């Protein structure tokens, strides 16, 4: 594989040293080959004869600003802006920035930025363990390793399909693995926590039935580490609940607004109509949230993901329209007007909500998905304030 070309542009050498150190650590952790080229000005970067896949760009440079440099650079480079202020955040994302880091930069933020860039580039950055065997060095994806055990001085690396034997010390192998994914339950074992089936008081039981006893001295610490890993795995479930709740918060009030003028003319009884409508909305909210979680793994966490999720939202509204036209007898033109009015009210509130949240969003925490943080609260408050106004206008009609 050819080295990945990365440009580092900052007018402070100390910042360049720090950034390069973080990227070299990322390179070693993920088994990659990175070529890092330093620039102390935007003009120097623009004059460079080669193209770069990733650019880490300071905004406040002597001479040409970082944002203007990227605007002139063009090309397909993935850009990460680094600055001391959020002042240029909107402009940066308008230029297609992958991430926006605030100084002083930290390793975790730089690594997250690299993950986002590589996701856009379609580069697999999964860590690889180089195992020295009697047949030479064999690269094994760390994600495929279930556990490693040692007998005397011989380490056996277990994957789901095969085993590898090496005389490399277990401590050396463990140092090459991600400490957030791999657990050292005792001196003779290293376990991939993704393959743990049960965590008992004195032992682990892996999904394949293998039992591994726990060290008596640090069982509480081992359990805490396993719980942190499980929490990371449940993050997708939390995002699913967040998207589902946001969908329902947007749709239910305006479903009520659209149905209320016809509450005495429904095709079914009120109780049955309400239950059927709720079941439909719950199903659509699950579909919307599931699609959002799936798109999160396919698209970079920026406006591209946000727009894709919005398209899914609008597609989920179409079954609501079909159900509404079926549930409410009467002239279809009038029904369509009421539905359109309710939908427009929801879109107005959502637009105001997006405008307000843009003022408070942290580029570091932004994940490209809607209903982030306080956005749900703001959306609920806006709905409570403006829904009566829409109700009044519709009643006048």
C-alpha cells in the first residue's frame, strides 16, 4: 500500500511537533504508513508539487488564512481545521471540513479526526497485529482475535477460524493491542471483550465456551473495564433511541393537529384510530432511527450524513400521508391541505430549531446526526410555544 500523504500546516513549530507526535502514534497503533509534510504558511502549501489526501490546517496563519488557503487549494483532500476559536466553524464546514479542532489539541481529538478522514477516503484503519511465527511474520487483524494464551514461553493467538503460535512475549503482544477492547484477566491470558459471553465473579466465559479465571487482585478493575466497553457498544442503541425520540417529538404533535378537525369523521372509532396511528408512528420512528444508525457507519459525520438522514425523514412521512388519506373520509383536496398545513408547521419549527442550535453546536461534539444534546429540549419548547398558534390558524380556517 502506498503511504498516505498528509499535510500539516501551522506557523508554530511547537504545534506541528505535537500534531506529528499524535499522528505517529496513530500510525503505529493502526499499522499504517503515513507520510507527513510540514508547511509554515498557506502559500507554501499551495506551492507544493504533490497532492495530499488529508490536510491539517491552522486557520490563523501569518499571511493567507487557512480557510482561504483551502478555498484555493481545491482538489479532493480531506481537511481538518485547527484553531483557537469557534469563530470560523460555520465557514469551515461550508468548505467541507471533516473536523474542527480547538487548541490545545488532544490526541483523542486528532485520532477521531483521522478516523473521519479515513472513513471518507474508504481506507481501512483497523489495527493489525504482526505475529512472528516459524513461517515468518503474519499480519492478523486485531478485531479477529478472540483471545491469546501462553504456555511456558509459547503464546497461542486464537481467532474464530485458526490459531497462531509465537514466542513473542505476551506483554509485547498486549502492548500492540487496543487497551479499550482487550482485557488482561490474568497473567496468562489476553481477551477480546467483544467475544465475552458472561462475566462472572471469578471467571470469564467466552462465546465459544472457553472459561478463563480472573485474577483475584484486580477483579473489580477488570469488571469496570468490561462495563466501559459494553457502554461503548451500547452507544449505537443510545443513538437509536435519540433518533426515535426526535422523530416522535416532531411527528406526533402535528399528527394530532392534522387529525383533530376530523376527529368525529374517522373511518374507525377514536380509540382504534389512535392506537393504529401510534403503532404506525412507532414503526416509522424505529425505521428512521435504524436507517440513521446504518448511515452513520457509511457516511462521514458531517452535513452529508445530516442531509441523508433528513431525506430518510421525509420518506418516512409518505406512509403518514397515505394513512391519513385513508383514515379520514372526505374530499381529498381538503384533507391534503390540512396535512400540508400541519407538515409545514413542523418544518417551520424544525428550521427555527436548526437555526438556534447552530449557535450552540460544538464542532468537536457534532456527529452529523439530528437531535443532538439540547436540540431535543429546544425542539420540545418550540413545539409547545408554536403549536397553539398553528392550531388557532387551522381552527379559523
